[in-house]
């Protein structure tokens, strides 16, 4: 005998964090990390950077202040005891500036992954031991590789961020959040290309200083000798 399923009230369905109305933003407050920028948090589902999902940041060149955009969230994660991994970054972090921004350097690991960046990121995400994993693959990833990274991040309390070229904006991606970055308005233009919920109406313009215009330089060609020794010790700890 077939038994009809019990009816579920619409309100109960909409109360779930992974279900949202098409004209509103998804609400996942427990999984969100405040970005440190109120205007951006107001446009991100859950009110901040998501955990457990792949985030794509699309940018054609560095030096726009793009790392300053993430430093408040990275500082929060490291200060809470979480480990951070930078996989194949195209520069070396400037340790004094990262420390001044609140990042716990003893919780920061830099991985020289070469062309194996996607594999390294997948392993780091699957390990469950990192609160934040940021990656700059040397080659663009195909749909299968992106899906593997999204699956590896799902249901884990990790901020997973993948840097890609703006040319990737025209290709589909399993990442629930995709953001294009560019210089603009004397700061940083943040265009939300994809998010869970209603589409973004227009780019945001955040007053984030660009490197070279202030004393806070977060990335460079190399560490100072003292910073290099500190980073090496931190990676081995």
C-alpha cells in the first residue's frame, strides 16, 4: 500500500539554509565570514564570504588591492586558530603587512604547487584541516576539475577561493559565488557575476587602497630575510 508523504509547509522549506526564493538572497549566517566591508556583506548571501563552497575571483592583473579585500576575513580565520594556505601564488606575501592586517603568520602556509595546483587544493580541502585555502592555478581549470574542488569544499567549514582570469566569466562554473574585480572609482570595482539568489544590479565600488599608493604593500617579489625565516619556520610548525 502506498502511503502519501506528509505535507510540508512552504514556510518550513524556506527556513532551510540551502533553499531560498528567487527574488531574495540565500541566508546562511552560520556559514558566512564577515568580509570586513559592510557594503559587500550586504550583497553576499549570508552576509559574508561563504564557507563550504567554491568562490571564484576573476581578475586580469594584480596590484588592484584584491588581497586587501580578503585580508580582514583571513585575519579573522587565523586569529580564531584556523590554518590558511596560499597555493601557487604569483608573488610572495609581505609578512610585515600581513601581520599588521591581523593575520597570524604562524598559521599561514605557502604551497609552491607548480602545475599541480588543482590537485593540491583538492587535498587541502578534503583534509578538513584548513580554515582558508586560496589558489592561483597556472593553467585554467576545466569543468571536471572545478566540480572536484566544489565537492571537496562542500560541507566543510573552509573559505575556498580560486583566482581566475576574467575570460572565464563566459564559461559555466559550479562555483556558487563568482566575482569580477577591476580598478575603478579610486578603489576596487567588485562585480558579483553569480550568487545564490537574485542577480546583482550593479558593481560595488569599495574604497580599498591600491598597493603603491599607501605604505601597506601586501605582496611582493620576495620576503625580507627576516620574514623569510619566519615564514619557513611557520610552514614547518
